[in-house]
């Protein structure tokens, strides 16, 4: 076994020498982690190839005082075929844990306390490093983000089409306030139906965590290929934004009342900047009204919550 590992290391060194794209990825990663850590991740990716996993599709999210929204979010993704959730409590003080305790008790949610400022990227990498051997796919999704498959029955079926790749990058569609100043009763996906015209350039991703060298907010740096919905190799600033097969509805502001609370809580990733009134105005995009898209999920979520 030791000889085999040594031979693999030698092979990797030669492979890296010839692979210019991989060299670029490794240089970028060295800005975030040490060389020994990097080499360990590369070696393990090629050496350790498990065929079975505890979970097929899992999501990772960091939360802070999201009791109002978290049950809708979990139920939506359970409908979409997600098996497990790694939810990190980042300085939250409300009753979020109490509300989702039943999911924790059933083993659907892993609740992890992770305090400190500016921790989103650190949390994502903690999830990659600690849970990559128990889930086939790992997605990084915020509580205001709902991935919507447009050609498949759910996300579980969607990901079967991307088995040959290590990361699927999904483009945002920004939802505005739908003209709501005050918070109203109802689900998020029920109350806000108006969104931007076109497709946002930014993405979120579902990736193979064993191939991930470093996880960032919008995508991971992975070995192998990252692709868009059309299986085009994803290149920053080159790959055209599209949302024909799958999209991510981003309910980033909601009503003005809800945004004001969000603004006062602060952000988990300070690199994204502080929230301002100008941010609300810039993201209050209500060009297209599309209430029918999410209606079937609204009915299903209400039914599940009633049970």
C-alpha cells in the first residue's frame, strides 16, 4: 500500500507538470491552504474512490436567526430529493434550532454551531473537509435561494445527468419585492413572484466534495470539469448565462420590512460588503411576473407542514 501511494504521488507530480489547467487551479488554491494540505486532497481524490455513500445529495448552509424561513426551505428541498442538510448556526440567537429539532432528531439535519464573524467561506470548507466521504453531491445554498429544475422531476433526477462532471454551476434569477413594503403571511415562494428579465451572471454550485480543493461563496475550485446546465466547461466571464434546464430563484431582498431586519443582522461573508438601502433598490427587480412556476411547490409544502 505504501509503495502504491508513492507511485501515485510520482504520477501526480508528472501529471501536474504537463497539465497547465491543473497548475492554474493549484496556484489559486495555494493562496488559501498550505501545500501539504493541497497535495493530500489531490492524492486522496485519485486514490480513495468510494462507490457508496450515506447520502446522495446534501446541502450546506450557514444561518443566523432564520426561524421564519427555515422550515419552508427544508421542506422545499426535501420535495426536490435532497437527502441531508448540514446547517451551521453562525451567531444565531433565535429559536431556529427549536423549529427544526424534529429534522435533527430524524437525522435529516446535522446542526453545527460555528460562531465568529465572516465565516461563510470557512464553513463551506469545513463541510467539504468533514463530510466529503458521506455524500455523493454537496450543494452550497443560502436560505433565500431555491434551485428549480425545469426539465426534470427534481434535483435528484437532474444530477443523474451530470455524473461525468465534478461541479454543476447554476445561474441566479433575482426576485424583487413584488411591490411589498410590509411582510405578509405566506411562503416566500408564494409571496414573491416577480423577477428580473434575463439571467444573472452569478452562480451557485452543486459539486463533488472529494474533488473540491477549495470552496468559495459562488463556486468551488475542483479537480476535473465544472460545467453549466448545457454541460459546457465553465469559464469565468466567457460562459454565457442561461437558465433553461435549471435555475436558482434568489429571493435576496423580499419585502422592505424583511430586508431591514436582514440588513441589521449583517452578512456571513464580509467580502460581499455591508447591506445598504442602495442594495435593496438595485435588487428590487420586478420585470416579469411568473406566479405559476412555484405554485405546485407551494401546495406541496403546505400539505407537508400540515402533516
